């Protein structure tokens, strides 16, 4: 009877309309006279959610019966963006929905626009986690994402008088149809207090942690549908709430105010996402967030494991845990603690299990981004964990000492505890010592991880612990969804949609790269995407950009190492050159629209000044009536996933110009090329591998290689400034051609040169179209499906488990 009642109904247009009306009238309590686009979006969303829940339930039920090895992806950030369009496309029901809704008087494209982004991430790392979840579902892997359900996502940015201003992103105002609140799935999480050591029954010591603060974690499930499969996996995000037991205690003691404060303190833990990207700030609340979410997550994982009835030794056969950077690293210590203090295993038994389960991805080598929690703070919040970290360090250093007797300096360098006042815990070292595998996110980056960041650990543990998994992006969101017309053209040309499941099939487009008819269609789609972006810019920046110009984009977090400053200098230089030209010369210039977007961390003064400079320059450049035909400049506010979906398909070129060796990978570079944009970039991160795939003729790489950067930094200290003065032209020329050695500190000049090269190329329309097609057709490697298969095979040792039909 249950089976019969839960069997999914055939999803006809009529059925969709019934469900829509049902949700409008019952879930939302609306009448037909009171349905605006937002209500219609909600009604559609709730009915799509029902579809997701059906698939999700059968996927999870099946996984429970098979009990395979699962991967748990632990991340403090999931930058999901919008869900409706993505769900409709992945479920393969978008056309049916659009038709059904159309007949009720609504336009699906308008409804999709009503959704607010789930912006629970800063940038690259958070968006990567979201792409990975899409791939895990699409490839039928048994996988879970775990993280925090922040009440406030990354702040909203507006530009006031050229300055960035921040506004809170309370994204839950009107509820969230894309989550299922699980009031029945809760776990206690404790902080603070002391540890009591006593003699155990078997003679050894036992440790009892008596915390002073208790909160509760409540699960919220975000179903993630795969593309072209029934697999629907889950991101489980935890929300904090006060624990009743504790608040009763204060309440009964007559301390009403105290108990209210404890309530709000508890809820504060999951209030907001920290808006720093690539910069560590040692805030206590952030450490609480980290422990809060891994503590709840491990209880959930262990509960699931215990259902198998198998002994602890089998745990690693069921569980792989991936740490998305060091942010969830305290989870390693938590598992060791649970196994010893709560499950009664001895140290070695617990250690064997822990080190088989965890693996760690490093996403940055910038020293200011590496987490170092101070010992006093850790002791205050997590006294038992601090003891365990000291023990892990002790055993580790003892074995280092055995290998390198008497080398005190080596012990100091490799110690998980950094000496100083106060001492601090190097979280990356803790992760390296405890994980079976450590990976970087692009070939060059993984190389730097092994040679710079952890070189002594590579020597000590062997190179086998370290590996590379080059990042990728999901072609479902970043081509099929964001660029539907290009997706349709590819599907029509390849006579199948299968390329969306196996991106390497894009290579078959290469045979059409010189076909004038295909080029025309390809470039016509680019032109219409540029028009769409131009409309957005008109509405949000009040600038009417020339859609025939080269669209030259740099959108990403504002950071010194990403060198937006160098780019704006190049733009100002270009503007000044235009001023000097006669009308005749001016008329021959290739028109250009330069587009910046991106958020600065609220406390990052220099980054904020770069935003101000861009806006000030825009105010001069755009109002010069003589030259604005040839050069326009805009800063589009509030860069987020939804805006990226408009900008990326509309770019002719995009800039990825970090100092060599600083950008771990970059992932938007892949998205731009996938959409037929060409890269202007330095020899850094994934740019290098993208260039290997496209061939050097289809990417504009410039600048020096990583090993030279250090050398140049040194020379720069003794160097003088450079002037771009016509009288010095010949001098500059000789610098450029290397007469005085590697022209590295002159990268701004090389950047200017590269932009000239771009102008020249753009004038040959057929050649440009060919480059654009060939580059996009070479992007097979950069599907996150390939990344996930790499992780599954080489690190997690898990296999796909497609649900039975
Ligand atoms: C503790 C503060 C903090 C917060 C976030 C430090 C570091 C981070 C992230 C690891 C920064 C980040 O997002 N890194 C980016 O990760 C992407 C995905 O691997 C890469 O493509 C980017 O190159 C890298 O900057």
C-alpha cells in the first residue's frame, strides 16, 4: 500500500499545473487573484522540490540497503547560487514546466529570476564545493556534503560614490523551498570547561570532558539532483540552537537574563559566513563554527556507520572524509577523541582508523591564508582536543627525532605547535600529519605544495602521501544552464546531449572550427549574450556599452595577488594613448569595454581602494565623448553566482593575471573558455594546463614563470620605478626584449603588449571565431566530473552506485 501510494505520478503538464495550484493555494495560501511572479516562483519551487524529494528518498533508501563506502565532503562553504533552473535542467523537466507554467500565464525565465542566491561561500573554494556536489550526483557516487547553514551569506555589495558598501545578506526572509528542515535530526555540541583525568578499569587513564556550554545542531537538507540520472544526493547544513537542558538550569536558578543571553549566543554560532577569502583572522566565533559543524557531522556519520553493526576496524571501509582546506581539520581530532574517550579504543587503535579516513585538499600557498589557532584559545574552547593535539605532536616529533637524531631545528620547523607567545597550532601541518593523502588543485600548485609548503613532510612521509587533482567546473551549470543557446548548438552539432556527461566529447567540435556557417552561429550566440550583459550594465551601472566592442572581463575577489591594480593601470594607459590620437588614427582603434566585478573583504583597505580607483577612472573614461566609442569601463556591483552566469557567457576575453605561483588554480578561467571566451593570463594555476589543452595559439599567456618570481622580488628591492614616457621608448623596448635580463618587474608592460595583440587578433573575425571554438572544444579535461573521478579512484576508493531503474 505504501509503495502504491508513494509511486511517482507521471509528470504531465496537467499534473505540474495541479501541483503548482496545490502549492499556491495550500502551501502559500494564495488565491488566483493574488499571484505575482514571486508567489508563482515559490509555487513552482515547492512542486520541483517534491520531485527532488522523491528521487532523494529512493537514492538514500537504496544506499542504506547496500551500505557502500561513502565520501563525506566537509566544507565551511557551499556557494550554490540559485537552484530552480538547475534542478529543472538536471531532472530533465524544464520544457514541460515552462509550457505548463506558460499556460497559467507565467513566464519561466521571469520566475527563475525571482530566486535569491544561496551565497554560503566567498569565492573559488565554496563554488568548487558546489560544482563537486553536482558531479558526485551526476556520476552516481554515494556522497554527502556537510557544512553550515549560515543565516547570512556573503554580504551584498553596492557602490556608493565609488566605494564598496556592504549590506547583510539575509537570504531566508521568505523561507527557502530548496531545503528540508529536519527537526528530528539533532545532535548536542559542547564547548569549554575542563578535563578530568582518572584511573580506568584496565589501569590506564580515562579522560572526562566537562564542558560549560552546550548547544544543539539541527540538520537542514539540500537535495542535489544529478544530471541524467535518478541519483539525488544531499548537502546537510547545520544550524545552531540553544540546548534546553542547559537553559532550564539557569532559568531555575532565577537567572533569566543569563539564560536568554545563552540562547542568543547559541544561535549566533551559525549566524554569518566570515567574508575573508585567502586571509586568516583568528576569531573565536569562527573556531566555534568549525568545531560545531564537524562535531555534528561526525555524530551523523557514526550513527550511519553503526547501523551496519560492524566493528570499528571496518569504519574506513565505509567512510572517506575529505577536508576542503584546513577549515574542518579539528574534525580529525574530534574523531580521535570519540574513539578513545567515548568508544574505549586505545590510542593506536584509534589512530589507525583516523588516518585511514581523512584526506586534505590545500587551496592556497599564501602564508597569510594559513590557519594558526592559538593554544590558549583552543584550550579555552576545546580543552580535550588541545591535549590530543599535543599528543599527536609528541608522537610525531618523537618519530622525526628517531629519523633525524639531534636535529632540534628540524623538530622546531616541523612541529605542529609553533613556538611563540602565545604558542599556536599550525592547522595545515596537523592535517598533513593525520591524513593519508594531501592534494593541491592544479599541477603547478601541487608542485609548490610539495616543494615549498610541506617539503620536509614530503621527505619524511614520502611523496606517496602527496598528489594533484586539478580542479574542474560543472558543464551543467556553467554551459547548459548559463548559456542555453550555445548548449543547444553543441547538442545539435554533435547530434547528442551526451557531451554534458562526458565533456571530452567537445573535441568533436574542432572539425567545425573553420566552417563559416558554424562560426557565424557560434559568434551570433556570443553577440546575443553580450547584448544581454549590456542590458544588465545599463540597468545597474547606468552606462550604455557598445556591444560590438571587445568585452574584456576581470571578475573575481579583489585581492592584491590577483592584480586588478595592474589591469586598471593598463586601462588608464590605454585611455591616455587614445587622447593623443588624431581623429584618423582614433577611427582605426578596436573598441573595448572593460568590465570589472568582485567583492573586497570588508576590512581590506587596499582592495577597497582599488575598487574606488576603478570607479573613479570609469567616471572619467565614460564621459569623454571623443574616446568613449573606443574605450568604456564599468564596475558591476555585487558579483555573485547569478551575475557570473550572465557575465561569463558574454566575454570575449577574461583576465587571470595573478603573480606566478600565487593563484592555486582559478576555476572561472575554465568557465570562460568553455563559453568561447579567450584567456589573457599569466603562467599560473590552471592557466598553464588550459594552455596545454588549447595550444599556445588559442590563449594569451604572458609574463614570467614561478621560479623567477622570487629572484625578481629580490632585484626589485634594489630597482627603480619605471616610467612609460615616449622619450624612453627605446629604453623600454630593450627592457622588453630582455637586454637587461628577464623583464619580470616589467610585467605591466608585457600586459600592455598582450592587450595590443588581442586588438590585432580581434579584427580578424574568422580567426577569432576559430580560436574561440577550438579553445572551448579543448575544455574536456576541466569538467568537475573528471576531478571527482580522480578523487574517487585515487583518494577515496569509492565506486558509483547508480540507483536501480
Ligand atoms: C581562513 C581564511 C580563508 C578563507 C578561505 C583562507 C583561505 C580560503 C580559501 C582556501 C581561499 C580560496 O577560495 N582559494 C581558492 O580555491 C580555489 C578552488 O581550489 C582555487 O581555484 C583558487 O585559485 C584559490 O584561490
